[in-house]
C-alpha cells in the first residue's frame, strides 16, 4: 500500500466519523475495506497527528470545532439534497455511486448538529418513507 492510499484512507475515516455518529471500528473497516486492526492503527495515527478523535458512548467522534464551521442549510434543504442524490445514484455504476455517497457524507458532516442528527435518523429509518412527510 502506498503512502497516498493510506493518507486517502485516513481522510476517509475522518469524513466518515464526522458524517455519522456511532461508528465502530468494524463499521469503519467495512467501509474502508481493511481490517479492524488497520482501522485501530489509523485511529491511533490520527490521534498522534493531533486530530481530536475519541470514543463517545457508542462510537467514534471528532471534536466538533476541529473542522470548518457548519454549512448553513436548513433541514429541508439538506433532506432534499440527499433525496436527489439518492435518486440520481440509483441508475449509475458502483464507482460513481461511491463518489456521490462520499460527497453526501461530506455535506452531512458540515451540517449543524441538530440538522445532522435529524437527517441521520431519517436516513437510518429509510429515506423513501420520509420523502412525503418533509
């Protein structure tokens, strides 16, 4: 594995942790397609590099003020953006779908906490069922 691949994975881990609450090492390993042990080494590397990553209640988190300030999207704007991306990604190949999922994760990670938590709850339950209610 090259240094570039590891750096990309470290960035992906930070993005995933910031975008989703309650991610365990096993979840991160599956999403990054590496072993749980590799994820633990990567988390240790991030901590050593000064990234404030820590275990909170049920998963990893990064201190909220470590990144740029949140995006100023309303819940409805964020929800419909994710809904549009989901609809668009249904008919494209896997590599492009992963690109869209990464972009959406980055957007979700930059939302204010209340909006992000509300959106995550809906995504966990299934976005299709909630589209009419919003």
